[in-house]
C-alpha cells in the first residue's frame, strides 16, 4: 500500500490594523496602545496628520482622516508589523 500524503499549503495573510500606522494626532501620543476608534485620534480641533508626509495630505495626495486612512487606501501600512 503506497503512502499517499496530501500537503496543504496555507498562505499567511498579514494582519491589518483598523487605522494606518502613519496616522498621527496629539491624542495618539497619549495612548499606550493602538487606537481602536476614530475618537481616540480626534480631539476638539479634529487635527490629524500623516507621519510620512508630516502634512494633512497623505502620500497618495488624499486628505488624512481616521475614517479614510485604513485598509484599501493606496498608501496604507498596517500599524501592526510582523504579525
């Protein structure tokens, strides 16, 4: 009887954080963990920026905002590296 083994290859899918790893705000620096909601970025001024461009415009020339800086955006990079 021949030993027939079936190998299944599982492709690892990188973990994607809710928000881009380049998204910054004043409130961001007060957290000791990853932000889980837009409210954890936005204060009364609603000012956020991209740490890649140091501007309110991202590398893709789109406005920086917690609601749009996430998976699916061309310049998105996960805040969680190596998982």
